[in-house]
């Protein structure tokens, strides 16, 4: 894990790939819980028996579940020291090139592409986060993520 100290640490990391972070297993109970929380119970996510006959050969995580793991996965790849408050500001672009089969492990790399000063000792950070699937040729998710950190 790379530790970035303050705004200077963030600026110094622009353009470098940080990570990868630690592996994280996406299990069926997490997928089922996400389905309950979002009311998205499509069989490809929650019916292992039926999903065996799908093109994926089993259940897959919701794309938005993978996306929701960005804070955890990114924080495993890099840490911002001295942050008194962090805010998820949004996303510019998100793609899901490959599905995450239940039982797979994922991890992320982070590349900071922009850092813009904000009032109150803040910085708006644009990062490209790539979520890879262990052993897979394509990533599960590529997201341009906008956050704000106040030091």
C-alpha cells in the first residue's frame, strides 16, 4: 500500500499506478445482501442452480456491487494520511468489461489523474480505478472516480 501524505503526497502521485491492493473475495452472501438492499434479484445474481446454465456458468456479482466496493478496494491500494474528511463526489465514467463470478477474488489499482485545490485545505482528486479479477484477462470495472479530501 502506498501512503500519500497530505495534498503534496496526492500531487506527487499524479500519473503513477498505486497498488495493487489486497485481494477481496466476492461471495454469494454478499451478492444476496446487495440484491436485498437494491431490490435487484435478477436470477443471474441470486439463483446458483439456474445460473449454472447461463453463459457465465454460475452466479455473478451485480456491476453496481463491484462499483460499491471501490472505497474498500482503493483504500487497500493507497492511503491518504492526514485526511479529516473525505467525500465521494461522483463518477465521470464507469465500464464493466467482465463479470465477477461469485467466489472470485478482486483487487484494485488506482491512478490519480488530477488534483485540484479546494477551499478549506481540500483537494478534488480524479482517479482511474481498475478492478481486476484474479486470473481473468479483462478487468471487472474501470471507473473514473471523483473524490474530495480535506486535510
